C-alpha cells in the first residue's frame, strides 16, 4: 500500500480484497479496473473490466478521475487498485494542479503507470484552461 494523500492511496488487488486491510485503513471507496475481486458491500465501488490491451481511453480516464473527485469531496478514504488505479491517481493529481511529471513521480515508485495517458490528460487540461468565452 502506498499513501498519496491523506485520504487517497493505492495498492494491489490482494490488499483490496482483504477485509482486515480495508478495515485497518478505513477504506470507504475502491477504484478498480480488472477482473475478479471480492469487495464488501458497504464500500463504494467503481469497477470496470480491464480493456484487452490494458490501455485507458480518455472517457474511462475521465470517469475514474470523476469518481476520485466525488469520493474525496464526500470525505471518503479511497483505495485505487493496480497500475490502472495508479494511472487514475496521477491523472487526478494533474487536475489538482500537479504537473504530469510531479504526479508520475508521486505514483510510480512502486508501480508502472500509463505515462502517455497522463501526459495526454494534462495536455487536455491545459487546452481547456486556455479556452476563452466571447
């Protein structure tokens, strides 16, 4: 398990399936892309099957980041699972103002994330911030 922020961490699927681990860390929401997994019913769950090639399209990335934002805003302690979860956390951090390099550094110490998706997400955020209404 790696803590990123006070209420945001990521870990492996084995820890996410361990009721003792979830209770000890007061996990209230789980973000998981993949197959399998047995999660308690009292935990808010965002679960999508893994894509065949392991990639994330922009819509999935946006949905995962939205889940993180809403869960954290509601005061939940969130656990993101695996490398896809790490990619989602890095994308969330870019939306919170970190550069993509900073976000990747915070997340990639223990897992491999999709750096291309993070860079593309950061670029979309930059472009959106430059749009001016007439």
